[in-house]
């Protein structure tokens, strides 16, 4: 009787420890790899240095240095780093999106409407989409291969390289896009512009969260 009780208690303790570790992993910042030369674009406390284009409602800063947007009536906006434009760089960030969510990271975009058209968008979604419009793709310009992890309500990472006319997207450590001269429409996009983040481009109660946004400029 004593052995059974102790064994059951020990198993319960292991289960609780494992569950806690899993929860902690999801909530804890996950920065790995070489961070030499990277500078933060988001301070985790304010949106200083950023401008919201469009409806300002829905944006908030959450504990843990998280920039969040909750879908609301009249959304379809984006927030961009307004301190300077960027040419060649490596951009790193983490994101988490709602089920059936839709958002994206804008590269070399112009101020104003339709940054996915004036620049390049790295898509974020877990809705049913083809490989040219799914997570990790250069939206409508370069398809993913392989298709990355698209699970909702889980933190994911992007490492995005922009060097001249070449783009590389690494999602959760897996290279899913490497552009070439065969991507004709991509070659015509600007080589310099603003970096921005799309809102929860979906109906409520969808959301998108970002954290650990940092950049390394290249020559």
C-alpha cells in the first residue's frame, strides 16, 4: 500500500514537472544561434520608433515583451519601424497566430496602403492555402519548399535574409524559401524600404503576436 501510494505520487510529480516545463518552454523567450551584430527594433515595452498605418485599435503590448494585435471591426492595418529604411539585412523575430489566422512580415515596403504590393510579404497563416500563399512563402511571389510548421497558438521563429535581389526564409530553423532569378515578379520589387508587421488580418476573435524583433544590417 505504501509502495503503491509513493509510486503514484512520484509519477504525478513527474507528470506535473513535465507539464510545467512544456508550459515554460512556450512562454519563455527562445533565442538561439549567433546574435552578433543584431539590434532590437522593438523594446518590448512601447511602440517607440513604430507607426501604425490605418486603424489603431487592437494593438497592445503584453507581458513578456509581446506586441499583439486583436482583430476588430475596421482592421486591415500594419505597423512599421519608422526610424529608417533597410536594404540588405537579416531579420529575426518570433510570432504566434490564432487558428485560421492571417498576418505577415513586410520587407522593403513603402509607407501607406498595400505594403504586400509595394514591398514583399513573408506570409503567416494556418488557413488552407497553396504553397505560394502559406506560412513562410513570399506571398504570391515565391512558394515554400518544404512547407513549414503552421500550427496555431504556438510560438514560431523566422529568420529572413534580404541581400540584393535574393531572399531566404528560415522558419523554425528550416529553410523553406531561397529565391532565384526564376522568380521574375520578385526581381522587380524594391531593394530598400520599411520593415513592418501586419495586423490580425482576419475576423474577430483572431489575433497575432510578435516578440524578439531584431535586425542585423549587411553591406
